[in-house]
C-alpha cells in the first residue's frame, strides 16, 4: 500500500502562493491520487479569502480544492 498525504492549511497556502513550487513538485512525485485535504482546511482557506475580499484568491483556492479530494 502506498502512502497517502493529508495536506494542511500551511501546505495548501504554499501551493496557492507558488503554483509551480515545491508542493506542486512533491504532489507530482507522489501522485495526485495520494493527496487529500480536510473540510477544516478547505473552510480555513475559504474564510481567509473571504476575509481578504479577494476574488482572485478565492478563484485560486477553488481551483486547488476542485483538484484535491476534501475529506469530511
């Protein structure tokens, strides 16, 4: 059985800030099917974007969350 990774808020924030950065490279290395996040992380990211009032940030977050399964 291969390892699975539950990404936290800090890791996804890094991916949002640097879309082609080290997190992106690691995800490609381990495989997208091994990557997950939690509903809490998704909520924290959405709350932060809402608080900032940034449509661009909201769009980037939603793009990332649409590609990564969110576990309840």
